[in-house]
C-alpha cells in the first residue's frame, strides 16, 4: 500500500455551462459553479471531491467562493502530514477550527474517501459497508416554467426512455396559480409518469394546509419541504394532514436532525445529500437512523457535476434505506462532459461505475477549459 500521508491539497473553481437554464423558487442559473478539491498523497495517489450548492448561497449560506477561502486558508493546512484514512480525526480537527460550512467539509471528506479507496484499490462503497444495489432510479427536475413547456419537456424525456418520474419546482408564483400549474401538468402526465413537487421551503403552515391537499387530489405523489427548515412542528402537522408523503430536505442536514424528524413524525421520506450534511459518513448515519425508524430515503441533489454525483451514487448504492430513488441528474443538465468516461444513465437509472475510488476520472482538458479565470 502506498504512503497514505497527505502532502498537498489544491482547489480549482470551474463554471460548467448548462443545457438550459435551471430555476428554483428563489433564483436560477445558466451555469453551475463547482469547486474541485484535490487531496494528493506522498505515495502519488490523488483523491477528488466537489464543493457545490444549488444555485448559490441562498440554500445553505455557502457558495463555491466561500468554500474555496475556507478550505485554502483554514482547512487545507490541517490535512498536510496526516493520513488519508484518518477521516474521523480530520473531521474533528476541521470542526474545531471551522463551525458549520458543511458543503466545504463535504468536498474534503469525499476527496479523502476517494484517495483512501484508491490507495486500497477498492471502490468507495467498500469503505461504506458494501453494496445494496448497483443502480438507482433518477427523477428529472423540471423548472418553474408554464405548464405547456414543462409537459413538453417531460414527454420528451419519457419518449427517450430517460426518466419515469418528474419533480416540479414551486414557490415562485402566487400559491393558487402555482397549484393550478402543477395540477395541469399532473393531469397531462397521469398514468404515464410520477409527479412530485418541491417548495424549497417557500410556504408557511397555513398556505401549505390550504393548498397542498389539492395537489394530492390531482395525483401528485410527494411534496418536498413546503415550510422553512426550522419549522419542524409545522412540517409534522402538514405531514399528518396529507394522504401523500412529505419529504424533508432543508429540515434535514445532520444526524441529530434525522432523529428529531423521526421522533416528531415530521416526514415520510428523507432527502439525503452528501453535500449539505458534510460528507459520506454523516449522510450514512442519517440513512441508518432513517432505516431504524422505518423511513425510506431518497438520493437528493445539489446539481453536482459528475464527481459529486458519483460520490452520492456510491452512498446511495451502499445504503439499504435508499428505496425512493434519486435526483442524481446533475451531469445530464450540464452541456459539457467533465469525465474521461461519462457516468452511465440507462433505462431511467444511473448505474454504478466500476473501478477504485469514486470510479470516475476527471478530464484534465475539460477542467482547464472551464476553470474560472
């Protein structure tokens, strides 16, 4: 086994153009900024992780720019000289120096797993306990555009055999108009595809209780995070009132959050994201709490590039609790391929790559082409 000591940590900021604009309740983007973190060992092995947020700091308070500063100035110096397999110890050291900043810490933690697994010549899922599956279904996220445009895009995906379920963003319009738009889409897709919605925490308790029952009647199969993350009691009340599952996202970042949500019966499904939770180990702990509580999990996305997507896929394939599919569509939304060999999407699912570490290799020419000047 090669020398595991870390001798260098580097970051590169890239802006990857998208195939189409992607819109959330509060913002939108035409390119996805991504921070790549490279952890190099004295034995010549390099692991890579990814810092990325969905559309900027509105979601979790971090941006790729803040991640780069925090990593280069405060976290990278902690890693040099330590072994890449000392993930728990490095995690404690990072926590002692920097509070929160889970997206930045996730980038480092994933890079450590990638490097350690490559040193052992095993895939990352081996370090996470082995395989529960080799692929996960992928739900395609549709934006906040009018119903005809959304339906047209969904039918195109269905006809191509790419996706069998769709998630629509809500929260940017007047609630009544937003509900009418979703109902129109659900009517057109009834019987041919699953329809889910994501409020991105934009409504309050009363608005949710007033309008969400109509979505359930229209055939929507799941509602994601209607109220702000801190409003767990309201989320629990909404969950109890609806005949369809409520999924927690903004309310779920840490294992402690997972325990509280389970105790309050605030969500029927958990959205797992290695990014928002600080890495693979914390996300695995959340999934284990969910499994103990009988709560299925879903592989969520922060619109990662193929590196972050591969990390989330390794976790999803290693976790028995991930039975509600995923939204690991990030690379499909990006106009440029960042890997030497693309991830394989087929039959509505994302398939686990073979090979050590994350199982993927960044294309250095693509990284150079899109590096922020």
